[in-house]
């Protein structure tokens, strides 16, 4: 097995490892992972799937979800609907262009860290909802961000780190950082 295959794995709440993710796309997740089981970490790399199917993580309790290097371009309003207890979401090194689906699909307030570096995000124009109230780290490094609209981070009252390094910033709204304590 190559090193990428060895890096795809899942760890249950009791610390036991689960077999590597053996499928070629994300739609097969329900065939491998049980609903209502608490997973400490699910890491899936190099799947080359362009989208995250709707409700694919429904009824799953996942502390850390890593979907990196997967060629993801689209996150719909329901991609993460139904997921429970997510604290860390890593979506770096994909081809994500918009945050709107991600912002709308997160339905829980447990997310603490969100990693979106090395994607193709061009604008931050949708306000992060109150569901992101516990977010303390947001990494948007190395995207194509040109515009950050007014008040988009307003509800991120616990944000401690906001990384927007290596972007193409041309316009930042007057109240973009209003209410932030960073």
C-alpha cells in the first residue's frame, strides 16, 4: 500500500483504529462508518472527489474531520448537515471556491478550529452564523481572496487566530473585524 492509503483512517472514541478508507469517493462513507458512534478522528486524503454529498455525515459524532488533498470544489448547504460534535474541520489543499455552503451546512456550535488554507476561495462575503460562536481559529491562508465584506466575522466572538496571509486582498469592509477580540 502506498503512503497515502496508509494515512486514510478513522479512530473510534475508545482509541481503536478502523480499517483505512477503501473507496474512491466520499459517497461510500455510510458503508464504512456507523451512525451514533463517537469517532475521535476521520482522515481522508487524496480521494479526488469534487463534492461532499448532502447529509453524508448525518448522525455521526466526529471530533476531528480531515478532508485534505481531495480536489473538493463544492460544499452544499447540506454537506455537513446532521454531523454531531465536530470540533476540528480541516479542508485544506482542495479547490473550494466559496464559503457559502460550508457556512450554511454547519448546524452545530461545537466547531473550534476551521482550516481552509490552500484552496481557491475568492471572496469572504457570507456572514459566519451564530453556530460558529466557539470558533477560535480560522485559517484562510494562501487562497485567492480579493474581497472580505463588512461584518462577516462579527459572530466569531471567541476567535483568537484569524490567518489571511498570502491572498490577493483588494477590499476589506469597514466593519470586517468589528467585535473580534484578536
